[in-house]
């Protein structure tokens, strides 16, 4: 549950300005963005632990990568949002770098989270 929530909260935080412009809000006005970031971070930590457990228990490379890549991209997105605010997206080059880093870590027997 936390894994999915981390990804959803990341998307909500990223798209909040664009959503508000068309009248969509997914967070109550009484909720502070700092608290949403904190929950997303906590959930992302759980997602990382889950992915590591998969790797330690001999899940296939494809299964590990399937879990590791969204964790890596959500982490990069949250970092970008902290620097630039709502609407910030990680550039394609950063996505490519995350995929390459994940594959390198998997090649070395890691969990893809490096």
C-alpha cells in the first residue's frame, strides 16, 4: 500500500499547480504540502525496503527492476520538486541516467536502488 501511495503522492505533488488551474484538487486545503512531502518520503522508504527484500530473496532481475525503477524515478522527482516546486519534472536525460544506474547496480548484484 505504501509503495503505491508514494508514487501517487509524488504525482499529486508534481501536478498540483496544473490540476488547480483546471479546478482539480487532490489534497484538502487544510493539509500542508510539507506534511504530504513527509508522507511521500516515508512511503518511498518503505518501497525501497520492499524492493531490497525482493532482491535479497532471489526475485528475478525483471521483478526487481520493475520495482526499483519507479522508486528511483519518484525519488528523483521529489528531489526536483523540492528544488523547483510544483510542475517540476525530471528531464529525459535524468531518466536515462536513472535507468543506467539501476542496471549497473543490478549487474553488480545489487537491488537496483544503488
